[in-house]
C-alpha cells in the first residue's frame, strides 16, 4: 500500500514522509524531486522558464505516471498537487493508496515558511510575517476543500514524532 501525504507548503510532508518510510520499511518518493528528475531542472527553474501553467500540466502527467507504478511507497506530494485538474480524483481513485492530509495552522505554517529559506517560487517575494500570514491564510482557505478530501486528516502543528505516531495509530 502507498501512503500519500498532502498538505500546504511547510506542513512537513517531506520530513514526515521520509521518517515514516524508514519506520514502515517502504520506499520514499518526494514528488517535487520526482518531477525535477524527469524534467532535468529544479522546480524553481520550471516556474521561471516555462511558467506555472506548464508546471501544473506536467505535475498532473507525472502524478498519473507515479500512481500507476508505485505500489509500496510513501509519497510526499507538492503543496498544490491535489488542487489542480483531476489530481485529487486520481488520488482518491487509486485503490492501492491511502491519502493523509497534514493539517497545520496558518500561524505555524507562516512561521515555518519564513524560517526555512526554501526554494518556493510561489513565496519568493514574501519576507514579512504579516504578509506571509495573509497569503497563507487566503491560499490555504482556497485549497482546504481539496485537502479535506483525504482519507485521513492529521493535525500537524506538533513535533514530527507525535505526527508520525498519530498517522500510524489512525492508519493501522
Ligand atoms: C507548490 C508547492 C511546492 C512545489 C511548487 C508548488 C504549491 O511543493 O510543488 O513550488 O503550489 O504549493 P512543497 O509543498 O513541497 O513546498
């Protein structure tokens, strides 16, 4: 069985996914990295050179490819993956997967996103906390309808150990 982690940027999908894969002895696939390998360039460059519309198109194509081949993996999606095209439907239709929404609050997400100077094209111009709070608040509100369709919703404001424990307790 695959476990598909979804949630907003900064919700801990990659970290939790990696740790969970070691505990459950499954392979770990970071979907952003998967896309970068296929396209042979970083996500940041795909956004800069080809634009977001192109990115969303290939994101959908590679999701379809990945869901068709992965059988026993932990998959950490990109923050926007479930929210475009028929991606969430694809995730829900996949008989071999359980989806888990890592639900973190706006305040925690904003703090994490400001403290990790990641390579996130959508946030590249936001440096102040009030702006980040406002952006994340609106954006998360728009995306929640997709995230909330996951098989399982796990509160993700706490530390990784607690979140992992909750996922294991509730999934098995
Ligand atoms: C995006 C999130 C990113 C990456 C891309 C777009 C989004 O992934 O896929 O920059 O739309 O939320 P992370 O959630 O891993 O940062």
